[in-house]
């Protein structure tokens, strides 16, 4: 068994909390980490509906969706939808009596064949669309990480819409961090000399030999940007600020740069000769440790 207690609790809470109208959740993570397994268990436990999208053209995918939904509803014949607008509108009526999970697994296949699908779902979740919605907890799942991350970011139609955004992962381990983390945080570091503040996406703390808390690493994550030397310099500045503070042991602080879009060759060359700089792409982030 993979230990997925934390993720399971989050998913169950999202799927079960009664609140009028539909809600959107996005579940992503590298392949073979148990996403489908977990969502299938959720749907079985609550009598929900799960559709695993085929890698097919739009008409075929819609036909299969209508057939699966018909079966779920105990209809004698498949439901027929002319377009995804109709299919999503119907889907949003599936939970009149209380919250019910509806999972679309392998969502990137559908969105590739029907690029308008994210904005169709967005419209269904708009206040006007919500009036005819029931308590559907729509969970979109996929392992194409840059796609799933991009779904909710930047100018994407679904940005800010998700009530749950769950990345199933194998945590970065001691090799990346240079120690065993006991606490991971994020926050803001003041930079009085420059009259500014720096946001820190990830700060991992461990314990040194004396048992004192020690800053193992700070990191920055970018889904859609190529990460370069300027990102590294920002982390170096933050690290220097933290080092100058009393009470934080950070002599061995590593700098972690996460990217969904890759790194510049200059940064790759710099990192190669310096083990305190760790570049983590999606494969490394989600690789089984
Ligand atoms: N908690 C678990 N305990 C035991 N076995 C599990 C667990 N989760 C998943 N598995 C098994 O691990 C394998 C991969 O799981 P699953 O297919 O759910 O992963 P996934 O994240 O959906 O992968 P993909 O991205 O390829 O669809 C399956 O054979 C599944 O039965
Ligand atoms: Mg799966």
C-alpha cells in the first residue's frame, strides 16, 4: 500500500462537504502514484460517477461519455450529447440530494481533443451556470503535469476556480535537500536594505547534530517559466538575509529551483559544479524516491 492518508482525507473532505452548487477539484501527479486508484475508491464509496477519458477524437469521446453516464444512471439507452456544453450541463445535475463526486480521469486526453472544454467547465461554474447546478464535486485528474498545472495558472479559464488542487507526490527526499526535513514552510523574508520583501515558496527545516532546527533548503517553483540565473540570484539574496539573522542556522542551506518548463543552459552549467544548487524538473520531483 502507498500511504496516501493525507491526500485521501483532503479528497474526501472536498467530495463530502455539503454546500450548494457544484465545485471543481484538480488532481495531478506523476504516473503510477495511485491517483486513479484513490479516485475510484472515492467514487465507489459514495456512489459517484467516474469516466476515464479515451485518447480519441471529440465525437468518439462524447459518445463514450454519454454511454458511461447512461449506464451510471441506469438508462436503457446511452445518453446522446451533441457537444461538451450539453454533456457538462447534464453532468452538473447529477447530485440533487447532496454532494457527489464526478471524476473525469485522464482529462488531458479530452482537453486535447476539445480545447474549449476548460472554458466550458468554467462557464458552468459561473454564478449564472451555478443556478441549475447540483452538488456535483467535479474532479479532473491527469498525469500530464505541465498541462494539469497550467489548467489553473496564469490566464487559464479555470484559474481560481478550484476548491481542491491536489498534487499527489513522492516528497523530495534527503538527496535533494541535503538532510531529512522535519518541517516545510513558505513565507516572506524582509529585505530592509532594498526596502522590499521576498516571497519564499518552500523552506525545508531539519535538525543539526545538536538537535537545533536548521534551514536545509529554500526553493522556488515555476510551472510555466524557464528558470535561469536571475531566479538563482534571488534565492542567494534571500539566503544571505536569513544567514545574517540570529537564531536561524542556515550555513548549509541549499538552493532548490523547481521548474515545469526547464532551465537555461547557463543555470544548468552553474548547478553542475555546485551541489548546494539543486535543479528539480518534473521527472525528478515526482520520481519514486
Ligand atoms: N494505495 C495503494 N495501495 C496499493 N496499491 C495501489 C495503491 N494505489 C495504487 N496502487 C496500485 O498502483 C498502480 C498504479 O496506480 P494508479 O493506476 O491508480 O496510478 P495513477 O497515478 O492513476 O497512474 P496513471 O497516471 O498512469 O494513470 C495500480 O496497479 C494500483 O492498483
Ligand atoms: Mg490513472
